[in-house]
C-alpha cells in the first residue's frame, strides 16, 4: 500500500503539471476529472495506512484539517502521541 500511495501522489503531481499548461478546454476537463480519481485513490490508501498505524493516525489527527500554524500543530501532536 505504501508504493500505491506514493504512485498516487506522483500521478497527482503529473496531472497538476499537465493541467497547468493545457490550452484545450476539453482536454483540461478530462484531466481534471482524472485528477479527482487520483485524489480519491490517494485518500483511500492514506486512510488504510492510518488505520494500520495508530500512532501515525494520532499525530495526523493533531495536524490535519486545522486552521493555524501547521508546524506548531505538528509539534504538539507529536508530543502528545509520545
């Protein structure tokens, strides 16, 4: 699953690069649709791994989807997770 997560992240990067330079609106729309699939796959694989690694999940929960200083949240979450 680690390799799959990495591959999805790479695919997201490739789509972002291609979309940024694509001039054809139809081609861009197709790539944006494909990008959404990559986001979905990445998210599912990440959730699988977070369920398998409780400490990682605990740290992630202290960082993700929070306003404010990301680094500070990370430091706090790591400290709390022990």
